[in-house]
């Protein structure tokens, strides 16, 4: 038996209500992510500057995660993480 204590609602009543709700929401999100998401579905930025962070408008560095591929019946859709936006360089695309 290990020394870890399982945290249940009855043994963390000392936490503020907001913290309890945050922990519960985090646990739910974590469970959903592990059920429906595999590492092959996480997409990362390439060397092209087309994905940016909303907080500071800086380009996402190559290799950093930008979102996930979600299968939707007949197609696969890229769903960006909430802190990232897409701004393609249309001039570069036209030049190709």
C-alpha cells in the first residue's frame, strides 16, 4: 500500500468552494481528454509563421502544440487550442 491519500469530497472540506469546483472540473477535463484524445491527434506548429498566441500575438514556435484533429463524420477538422489563432500568410501562399 502506498502513502498517498485519496482525496474525496469528505476529506478536503477545508478547501474554499472555488478550489473544490476547479479541482472537480480539472478532473473531468482530464478524464475526457484521456478517453477521447491520443497524441497522434495533437498537431504542432511548423516553421511557417501562421499560428499565433492570443495573449501576445507572437508566433507559436515550431513544434509547440496548436490544436487537435477531430473526426467529424466525413471530414477531419482542426480545432485550435483556446490560446491560439490562425493567420495564414496569403501572399506567400499565392506565390507558390
